[in-house]
């Protein structure tokens, strides 16, 4: 299906701001400090909670000595498993957007991982709380931890649950036959390390009890999820819990789960009978809020001399915790990306004494596409075929997994546009064939793909008697631009300028939206906002048509259009009136429209994915092994682009994270003690500004009506997919050294000599 | 976890004399606190075991860059930003400016001091290799008097220093004999800024009639202390730069340093890159 066929018919309604690079409507609040994050809501009588983490990674607590801690002035409570209130477990419900990791805190003396919360201290001031926490003495029975995937591989086991909705072992066709028929093979192991999300804003919770009612301010991707978890944990009705989150300072998946500090904040507030503020430390975030699991991936590709894939095998290991199961679904995209009759996927888990891993930006695709797209690159060299050509030879015209047609797929355009923008034609095919002075130069590419995930969601739109409008939903702005994009969607339908629309989100008192994860928010909530805006406008139109004093009295609804805050006849703009006039005359304060977006995915007729092509140029210092990304082009088909600026920023953020993944990000676990060695931003390296070149991002024009009523396919995650592989492939092209274990650090590249 | 602030004592003496008197009265009881860029990190992590500190940040005797005929004297409180801005430093001691530019971010450069970088005694610090190349001397003062010590003799082991508990590092003296050195500074790291170096290399040399008349080589992150590689220097002196010399120098350098495997890199990598840095320096020296 081409872009043209899918273009949205031009609308006469609205000011047409959708797609425009509107500056963030919350930008001023952000830069002036007016945007209030979870830890920034003041309360009278606020007390402070500090969490104490285990200093061992495996074993049991023998006992606590809290005598010195209790003597610190201002201490209100020291809660351990010996005196904690009973907290009920919350059932994991993937349909509700819950991740794993629901071990109930402080209910037993068992230690599963280093940094696990073993006590909460509450005191009048933060300093008193920290002091008391530092004085709590703990004795342990320590056992050696399982902290090395390599050492534990003998205990690998099949996941109990599914892997991204599919069985852990799947076969399409027969890969043995396929490999036997192959002229050329790639058979390699690829490894990705544990990585952490590291949003700027730490996880933070303020809990305020009023009898059996709980108000909770939380840094989250899912306000209703927090509400559900707290209601279950404390055995109160859901309607007794209100969760508020006006801004989230980055999340990337780690704020999609209600981790145990949230219930501990609420428990602390209940025990201390005070509002309690709990802000976690960066170190605690490394231990307790999930991470991208380490993977070891075996990829086997078989192909004919012409490059046609005859078999794909994608199998391997990832780690989970000893008390819970999370599968990093690295084989997810391999099911559907390339046309190949013979495909086998298999995933196994190794349990380690670490906190449970979780979703991190494009879980599955990010690790898996590093392996698959590196293997494709290796195959291209073996076949002496251009890497883009190899991908075109295996281009899937329908989904090879589900056999469904694509809703829309502009991947060929992504390759073509990307190659043009990037200057792919300049690339000499042989590795180590390009130089920039003394530096080795390399160009590499990779495909990006991410599925459409949309969730049922609700929104309300109220057109006010002053002619403005209010948009409401419980959804979240993770720094992604939700406020801005929802404003634009409402403006388009209501025919109002952005300054006349106010978006209110992040509160369970508002209509329910699901977790802001899986790149779903704009598709899901945006569609509801459009529906609610249409419903509100229809009521306004009815009010005008029914009013004998209105210039629109008696006109048929389909003859009336809305623009610039007015209703008027399509045929005669002079015959009309402002919203304000319509409502004032009718004596109405407002008209309200609500909309619940439902997606019928049980009877799917299309396979829906966002696509992209990533191109990286690197410059490698032959003497020191330093890799610098000098240029990067990413071209994406994310369906309709709701805001060119925030959309491009999403892609850029993903690409930067991908550069970090390729070259520096790695959480190091001490395999003897089970401690995280580099649990701070001084030693866990993410790219600095100077590491990031000018990023050339192109968003193709498309409208995917099957993905969502507003035509969007999701933008949050696809930017990182394939970015690390593009860099890795460029490094190979520059140096002739294939590093299959991320990150590509200087020492791995240089080995024992020099590249010169 | 962050340390409890009331457990700590910070005094701000009115003058250098008062500061020295306090240090003398309770030897080992008080430690100097300058820009705080290292100490505050420890405080935040709850790892600052010493409890009594002497703020010297405001003492005028420890500030300023003085240019005399035969040397430049830097107060121990000279910040990385001041090093980068000073005209004489830029002209005659470019290695220090290069090191200062690569140290931390802007905020750290505004607050961190050269004296602090020296007495924090990290083998991975950025400015010490440059100071070694310039044959810096340290002025150490106590109530007992003043002594001048070649910086090369200051670090005696990992975090061990030739410094008494009643002494303060007050000034750093650089002889003005190196303005004509061809210099080379390179910090090798994972990313372009704000990374502790895997290997840091500072060098200077003077050619005379196609031969190396003077050469100074210093490295960071390759031994328990920053090191000046005198044996390699010895080997290079009076030599022409050719393949054989370079090879011999590389081999000698690799015996003079003792890098380790750690989270930031491997011993192998550090050895090889140190040698490659030397080769790169010699290559550039030959072509200038």
C-alpha cells in the first residue's frame, strides 16, 4: 500500500495544526520550574522516608539493631519485615500493562538481590531520616549469589509464560531443510549487556492518607496502575485511591511498573500517620527499578547466492531474577521482519540474584535487532551484496508470521530516502577501504521495526462558555510531548488555536488511560481526544441548530463546519456564530463530549508496525580504538506525524540511546558479590552532547487508519531500534573488526595491538 | 547513602596563619577542603570517613597566578577555568590548559582546583601528567616552615603522598624553561567528555638538529600513581626519530608502566595504547 492511497482526505475543519512543529505547550513551565514533578507537591506535616538496601545479594536477615537509629531526634518509625504492616501481593496482569517484579516488600527476611529494600526509616526531616538510616545495623546469613549468566547457564530453563505473546519455542517451516538448501551461512553469537533506563527524574512518591483514602503523587507511566496496586496492597476500594502525576521526568519503561518503593511510601505514611515523601537515590534505581536484561543470542542465517534467506534461527538466553520471571523477547521482530519460509525461535532464562529486569525502550527489538541486523550485515559481506540490496531481496510484502497484509509499510521508502540523505552511494563495499586522514571511516545501516500497540482509553472534552476547551484524560507526559500533541489533536477537531485549549492529564480522577508504554499513548489517547472533541462539537452544533435565535437554526449538521472558534455554514461563512454566543444564549456553561476508544485486535485484518532505516557513519582512531559517530540518518514511517518537532525529538532521543548502547552503556555486575559495580552516572556512561553528531531525521508522510483512528503508528520506541546495529556495522566497515558483544569499547576493538 | 551533615565539622580560618596553627595543634585532625569536587562526591555517597575539615577556599594566600622572570607560581586554589583563561599559561604551559579543558564539566572546572587535583592523589587525574612534564615544584607550608618539593617526588604509592599532616599545599611552581617544547596531550576515554580516562598521556620535547634534545613523558591511569617515564626518556635522548627508535621506546615504555584490568579498561589495552600514544607523539614531533 503506498503513502498516497493512505493519505488522509483534506479536512476543512480546524486550524490544521496537527503535524505542525508546535513548541511544547508546557515548555515555559518546564524551563521556569513551574512544572511540578511527583516529589514537588508540598504538604503540611510532611515526613520523610528513606529506604535501606541489603548489602548482600543472597541470604537471610538474621536481625536488626535499631537502637542507635531510634535515638536520632525526629525519628517517627523504623519499619522492617519484623514490624511491617501486612501488604497484599498484586497479581501480575499483562493486559493491564503491568510488568513483572511484584515481590511484596518487607514481608520476609529473605534476600534475593543486593540493594533490595529491607527497611524504611521515617523522620521529621530528610537529614534526620538519612542519619537514622545510616545507623541501622543489620546482620545476615549470607549465601553465594548467582551473579554470572555464564556460570549459571547449566540451569537455563524455558520461560513459564509466553515470549511477547508467542511460545518460547516456535518453528515456521523447517530450518534444518532451509539451512541444508543454503549456499551461504552466518552462524554467530551476539551478546548485549545489562543496561539501565536512567531517566533524569528519580522515582519518587508522596503518600497522603485521610482515613482509608489514599492520595499518591508518583513518578509513573501509569496512574491507574498505581491506583490498582495500592488498592490491592492495602485492601481498600479502588475509588479510595487517587494517583496524581502531572509530569514524569523521563521513564523509558522503568516507571511502567509499580515498584515496591510506592507501597513502602504508603505503608510508611500509614504507620507514621503523616504525609510521607520518599525519593529514591540513583543507586537504588540501579538495583530496584528493573533494567534491560543481558542477552546471549545465537543467530543462524542461511541464504542462496542471490541473497534469498532460506532459514533464520534466533535463539538464546536472557536473565531474570530468582523470584520472578521477565523474558527479554529478543526474537520478537525476527518473526516478521524478513520473508523467509523457515524460521525458528527459542528463548531460555537464567535466574540471577538481581532485581527483576523489565521493559526498556523497545524491549526485545533493541537487543534482538542488534543481533539480527549485525548477522544480516555479515551475510551481505559474505555474499558481496550491498546491505540494503540484501534487505530488499528479502523484503516481506505481507507479514510472514501472521500472513496478514501490512496496514501500511513504507520501509522501501525508508531505505531509499535514507540512502539519499546519508549518501550511501559514497560507501565503498570493502571493509577498511575508507579513510578520513589518519582515521578509519565506516558506513553502516540497519532496519528498524516496532509493532503498533494500542490500548483502550478514554477522554473527555469540554467546550467552555468563554469559547475555550478543556481536554481531560488520566494519561501521562513522560517528556515525550503528550500535552502538546493532545492539544493539537483537539485544536484540529474543535477549530481552536492552541492557546485556547487546556490539556489536563495525570490524575485518576480523570477518564482512564492505560500505561504510557509500548509507544501507545498518542495513538490510543489521541484517538479518544479526537472522538471526545467530535462528540462535544456535535452537541454544540445541535445546540445551535435547535435554537431559533441562532443564525444556524435549522441548518443540517453536515452543512456546519467549525473553525476559529466559530460554527458556520460550509457554503456561507458569514452565516454563523462563535461558540461563546451559542453557549451564552442557551445559558450553558459548557458542552461535554466523552469517547472510549476500543481496538478490536481479536479480529485483526492487518499487521501493523512502524518501520525505519538507520544509517551511521563512524570515525575510528586506529591507534586508540576510539569510535566517534560522525553522521547519522534515520528515516521512519511512524504513520501520521502529529507534531514534526516532538516526533523528530523522539527519534533523536532513541538514536542517541542507540549510540550509547553501541559504544558505552553497560551495567557491570560483580560476579562474586552480586553487587552492581557502576551504579552511578559517573561510571555508567551515556553519550554526552559532544558524542552526538547532527542527527538527520526524516519522518515520512503516512496515515495508517488501521493502526489508529488518528492515523499514527507510535513514535516512542522505534528510534532506538537498529541504531546500535547501524553503528556496529559501520565500525566493522571502518575496521574489519566485528565486535559481537556490546558495548563496542576501545579495548574490545583494539585487542592486543593496533588497527593501524 | 548521603552522610549526616551535623556529624561533620567545617572551619574557615581567617588567614593562612590561623589555618596552619590549627593543623599544627591537632596533627591529622583536620583536612583541607578546597573546591570540594572530590569530597562532596564522597559525602553524598556516605563514604567521607574523615569528619573535620578546614575550608581554605577563601584564603587569598592560596590564590592567583604570579608570573616572575624564571617561573610562574600558581596558588593551590587556582581553578581549571583560571588555568584555561590565563595568557601566560596558554602561551607557555599549554598542556595544563589542555588537561583543564578535559577535566569534568564547566561547573567542575569553575570549582575544582589544581591543588586539589594533586592532593586527591588519583592516578587517573588529568592535570598531574602535565605538571610532571613541566617539572613542577610544590610549596608545602606548615608552622615549621616552608619546603619546596619536586612534584615528581610527591606521590609515593597509591593515594600515598610525601606530605605531613600539618602541611598545606600552598603553591605550584612551574619553571619558565619549557615554552619552546613541542607538546602533546591526549586523554583516551569512552566518550568525549566527563569520563575518567583509560589512559592519559602528556609529553613535551625539543628537537635539535634532527635529534631529540629534551623529552618528557608522563602518563596517568597506568600505575598506582601518575608516572614520569624517565627510562624511556633516557632512551630517546639524542636519538633521531625513526622506526627503530620508536620501536625501542615503545618496548621500554611498556616495561615502565604497570596498568591493571578494571571496570574502565584492560591492562592489555592500556599498555598498547600507552605505546601507541608515544608513537603518535614521536610521529607528530618528527613532522613539526
